[in-house]
């Protein structure tokens, strides 16, 4: 049994709540839950919150069971054709329409529960006090302000000054933006108000819909110290498509890295599970009980101190390439976490092959930084 937003609008017209010009787009905060014998929907229309039960049998006496966590402010609306009862025949079934009393809560708590989950409650309080949050078009400064589901809440994150080291655009169309991320730049914010420039900030002006939050447009990420190719989505439909391509492992990625020493075997597949390190926060390790992680590699060139390695990850675990190479005894040069610190991590995302939302498969390439190949003149990539 199903119910659509169009059916809900027709129901509101039947009850005299919506006029003939109302469209399904007028419904906000719509949630539909399907059960065996009925469908339950909650939504906001014209600044009022409603609930609707639709099914073969909807018994008012059993409403307490059908509507878990019933609120004291719940009001049953009378059948517009027969005001003596509240059950209304509709399209061969029955429905009950309810007006709900919205539950008030503090603004900072509401934002923590309903908006970007990268921000803590204290961080939301800072944003509010900075004037970054508006309710129904009016900027508020108090985290204690009470709101409910009928309010329209918008967040304008603090602007970040442009950096002379902004990413370079490799390709863009109506769906995606492909960039070359510089080493040292975060893919997205980790929370907090005084942010540094991130890839998400760079992508924000290219968004063509109402996507918001500090990760808008971000499909995948590179570690701060890794340079190279990243693809961003310009709208939610493109984001869903690209995320599915990555989730289904249909994306081909090639990295280049300079490592300390030389692997004992010049070409192989590293098949070693990875898990979070139990005592070192934000780091990972090879662990037989960890998640599957596979990396194909090939040594392209070498000298007495370093080797240039081509890497093709078959899975996408956090820090996968760095952990795998360190486990071989050949950590990436400049890896301050798994090896020895240097001017920069000599790891570069060189190529990305992916099917775009348009249906076209494309191979993108980010130019190799000079510092990665300076030791290996004439190397063939």
C-alpha cells in the first residue's frame, strides 16, 4: 500500500485546507512509513504540521496503537463529508487526518539533530552567536531560541578567504567539477567556526541546487597531504550517481608515490585487511580482523634511496595506500604518521576513470608534481 505527495495534496483539498493551486512542492518535512494494513505520513503544509493515516481499515478507537508516541496536542479533523465522524472514505479505502501540535526544542539541539552531523552542539552554538542561522528569514543569535518542524531554518556558513593555492579545474560540465587538489588542503571541514579553506568551500560556487552543509558536493576525499584528482558533484542527482559508482567499485584510480627504499617485489597485489589503531587516534594499521583492503602496485623507477611506485587501490579504505606501503617497510616519503616527516607527502592521485551522470565514461588526469619525479629523470609513467 502506497501514498504519494500528490494524493496528500488531494486529501488536503478535500478537507478544505489546500486550494486548487496547491502543488506537492508545498509539502515540507514529508515522511511516509508503510505498514501491513496502513500507511502513515507526517508533513508540514502552510506552517502547520499534519499526520495522515491511510488504509483498508482505520479505526479511531485503535488510533493510539496506529500512531505511536501520540501527543497531547493531536487533533482529529472531522470527515468533511460527514462531520459526525473522523474516518473518511477515499479511493476505496479510508483515511484519518490529524493536526499535530509541533514539539518545540532549542535551536542548537534542533540543528545538532537535523543538520550537518560534522558539527557538535557547541559548534552550532558558535555559528548561531555569529549570526549564521536564520529562522523564517530572520537572523537569530540565541541558541535557546525555540523552534519546531514548521519553521524554515537556513544556515549561512562563514565565508572563507580565497587561497592562492586553490585547486585547478581540470574539467567541468552541468553535473560535475573535476579538480587537481594541492597538497595541504582539506577535502572538507572537520567542524569548528574558524575554518581554513577546503575543497568543499572551493566547490560551493559551482553547486546548482540547494545542497548545503560543509560536505556539499564532496563525492570522495583525499588526505590533507595528498595532492591530485578529485571529482565533485554539482547537484544531488549527480552526487547520488557518483557515490553509487564508487560504492559499486566501478571507479578506477591510479596514484603515484615516492617511497623509502624499494619493495622486495617490483609488482604485486597487497591484500591485507585494515582497521583503526586501538591506541593511536585517527590512524590505522594492518589487522587480520579489519576490513578488506587491496592495493595493486608496480615499481616504475628507483635509486639508492627511493622508488617511484604506481598504485591502483581496489578498495578505498582510509589511509589504505599509506598503511600498506608502510607495512612493506617502504613508507611513502614525507609521511609524518606512518613514516618520516618531510616537506610534503609524496603521494599524488594521478588518474581517475569514471562513468559520468551523462552516461559517458571519462579518464581524467592530474599533472604530476615535479617533486615526485625529480629524482627519476626520463621515467615513463
